[in-house]
C-alpha cells in the first residue's frame, strides 16, 4: 500500500453501518469490514464470536498494529488474528499471525440468529461459516418443512442444517472432502440434531447424481452451491467450466419432485444474475421459473448489486404459493 490508511475512520464507519447486527443479542458473528465496498479492496475483517479474523491480499505488516488498535476501540474481542491470502506466496505459518490474545482462548463456535455453528480458527481459509449466505439460511428454515433436501457442495453443512432446523424430514449432504463431513456432524451435534451415515456422503457429485437418478431418487429441495471453479472430474460428461451450471442443473432437475425447489448460488462476476438464471433455465428438464431472489446482507455493502452474492430459487412454472402463481 502506498500510504497508511485512516483505519480508525474506516472501521468506525463500518461499525456504524452494522448496528442492527451488533444490537442483535442472538448473533455474534458477521463481516465486520468489507473492504471491496468500504474503501480497502483486498481486505476483509470477520467476527466469529469473540474472535476477529483479518484476511488480507496485500502486505499488511506495516499497518497491522494501527488496524488492530482501531478495531479494539469499537468492538470487543478476545483474540485477533491476521491471515494473509495464499496469493502472497509465503508459507502459511508466516501468513497466520495472532495479533491479540491466545488462539486457544477463542471460542470454537459462533452464533447466528440463535443458532450455533462449529468454527475452526486455524483453518487456512473460511473458518466454517460464510456470512453472505445468512438470508439464504433464513429462507431454508422457512421453506423446508416436511421436505427431503439434497445439499450439494455442502462445505460444513450450514445450509442443510438450516433445512433440518426448518423441519425437513431428511437432508442428504454431499461433498468430496472427508474432513468436512466431520464438521457437518459437529454442527448437527451443536444443535442437538441426530444424524446417521446416510446423512453425509463423501464423493464426486458427477458420479453420485447419475446414480441417484438411475435409482429413481426424488428431492423436494436441492441446494446447488458450487464454488467459483468446480473441480475437474472423470465422471463429468464434459470438462466442468466455471460453476458448471449447465451440467449440474441438467442432473439436478431430474431429481426434483413435482412441487420441489432448486436454490442456486451465483459466485462468479463474469456473468450477470440474469445470464446465470438463463443458463439454469436453458439446461433444466423441467418448466422452471425464478420464484425468489436473495442476496448478501448489510455487512456486504456494494454499489453494484451484481458484485454481491446472488441466490435464485427456481420452482415449477405450474407451482403455486398461497394459491397464487409464483413470480419474480
């Protein structure tokens, strides 16, 4: 960075913007500073209970002390750490620095709207909960009653857990990481929910979905949250590109029940929301329409809505809610 920033002013403004979240006694975790929309691209600060994580994509050492002091002035914390992004091309031990307190003093769970989630402070990337999907979790709690739900690219399972908390009769999580399966189980246990071996599947989505189709499986809700770049797979009919909604929707739509919904998360910025939605609609086996649109909350300020997380929920064109046809 060419010159020191006024961290006190930047952090103070960010905290003022988040007063609604700070005042919510049921929530102790959110994005405290979103640098891309708040004056410092490449820097993100997130609060997980009494732990604060500063994630940076530029060399921060010269300003780290003043930034920590600015944070300490406006919000309570036990532990503050900085995590340099992997693009800095230094070893993780050098990029991960405890700036305040001791890491073992930090809680191993955080809370969002009264719901606890397992977090792992020493993980190289996200600690276990993406805050931009907060409103999506709320939607799932309201729209999953009596549903059989499939949660794809499940990560730590917060979206599928939201369906369980909303009364889903069954949720199947699928991710290719064995380590993440244990974290999904921890989230279930934190919330007093039972699980068994059928609830969490490890494997290649391009292998599992065709098997489920062949077996005649049907789901009332499918959560499709692929990363910005989907992994390559020998089981894919074509080499996956980007989030690969073409192939994935083609498969998912064959698993969707008559009154089912499909929730899609658009993470890339090379296409607009309309373009992503058209890609979904073009590749489905069903007459779907967009019934609802969601995004990230007040802790992700952006002037351009296309720079925020975009979530679209698709239902059958003939489906109705409260006796009325669904519309965008």
